[in-house]
């Protein structure tokens, strides 16, 4: 089996396949450790599907959220259990790749895939200057990867864009951000801003529709100033695409299966793709080990589409009516539903406690009135 891309989805697929007895070659064009632009949050929902312990790379644990609309009114809520484990992709991806190697995968970093030829029996690829033959190919090479293109996949994906930077704690008062995820609604069309705490710094970022790309630096600078940070002090400022799959979009072709960002599996509301990466990796590996790659897309839709449909609706509401989102968060039971979704205790908003259902139904009606862009 050839797995292209050693991010969370690729390494997780490599772990599952190797544990299942498959011979696995896991490759990435970058030399590890390497960093990736990413908020670096592992929700409790994602952690339920990580194929190995990640405690060694967790830098901060979040149990509180502050949600603000248009830099004005805000809601602060704390949960009695952890909501998000914060890490950095440089550390997380290195750890997961090492775990894949420990499970038996052959991990080769600095090995670019230059040519892919597909046939009924498998795939031939040129990897790091040498030819590789594999019975199955897993594409985990991200939003700009080569595998989906080679297999004729990648349609039905809506793209957003994000820009982020880091600020040392010496430049930002730490107390308001300790254990806290700040979310700023109504400041970027099609998205939001954030401030996430890490070990020795905070991560500030903004994300929105792809059309906002030329204005993202202005959005990021405004976010920084709103939190008392000089925009010029931001370090490692980088952008990245956010591929969001439309329901039912293809994720497999013959013996090629794409996972994670390569399949457009970014949550439309949060812009996070960790949960989707781990779930898709597990499902792809299971389909391959069963010798039934044709079952992958059905399993993927069954696992993700119900929640993704709710996320698309919530995205429209958060974009058009951020004040209504704060109103709902103040209502009894709603933050409990939000925290339940983040922790993975709830699979869908419809499972929320009855106290939360009236305000959630009101948001759902607003979503229907908000025409998608």
C-alpha cells in the first residue's frame, strides 16, 4: 500500500493499515519535522478517533470558550471537562509519523511523488527518484495534492482560505487566554477569527471564503489590534486553503482513496479537519484491508454527511447573523450542546437537551433564510 502525505490523515491511515498486516510505504515530500499552518486544535471528538496517544505533543488544554460578535458583545462559558487539546503541527505530525513507523510502516520523508500511473490492478508511482508498485493508493497529500488530480477526483469541493501568525506570551497578556479558545464572529465573510493558546505563544488567525484572500492580512491585523497585539510583532505568518467537501462528492476511484484535506474534509463551520482526517483514514484503511475499496465512499458519507450538513447550515447563520449565535449561546442548554459536539458526546445538534432545542431550531430557521454564497 502506498500512502502519499504524512499529515494526520496519512499517518493515521498508515497506522491502521500496518496494524492490519499490510505492507505500507508512507511518503511525504517534506523533511520532518516540518510545520504546517493550522490552528492546531484537537477536539475531544477528534481524540476519540486518534489511533495512538498524543499526550506527548499536547501543549495546552482548553476548557473555556469566549465567543464575540463583531468585536463587541461576547459570551464566556467554561466546561467541566476538556474541550480541545492544543498542539502544533510540527510536533503532532512528527509524532504520528513515528507511530506509523513503529506500527510497521516504511516512512520516507523528503520523497516527492512525481508521476502516478493507474491500472485495474493498482498503481505505479515514481517516489523519490525510484519506481514503486502498490495494490492501493491513499491520497493524504492535502488541498493541493497530486493524488486526487491523477485519479480524476477533487470536484465538488468549495475552497476557503485562512491566514495565521504566532505571538510570544511576552507580547500578550497570558491570563485572559489561559485554557481559553477565543472565537471572533462577524469579522470575516464566510469565517471567523481566533486566538488559541499554545505552549510558549498564542496562535492568531482568520479564515473565510476564498474571495477574501486579498483582504486576509487586513483582517488579521485588525484581529491582532483588537487583542492588544502589534500586527508587526506576529511571527511565522502563513496562509493555507480550506477545502470543504460538498455532500456526496467523490472520494475514491478504483484503487485510489483520498482522505483528510485531499478529500475536502474540512468542517465548513469550524474550518477544522482533524476529526475528519482521523475518521476518513480509519474508514479508508478498513475498506482496503477488506479488499472492498468501493465501500469507502458510502462509509464516509454515513460517518460525516449528517454532521457536515448541520455545519453548512450553522456556517450560514454564523456568517449572516453572528448576534443571533451569541443570543443562542446565552440560552439554557445551548453551550452544553456545543461542548457536547466538541467533545464528541453528541453526534448532531438534534441530540441536544430539550432546553437547547428551541434556540437551535430558531438558528435552523435563520439558516434556511440565508441564501448560500
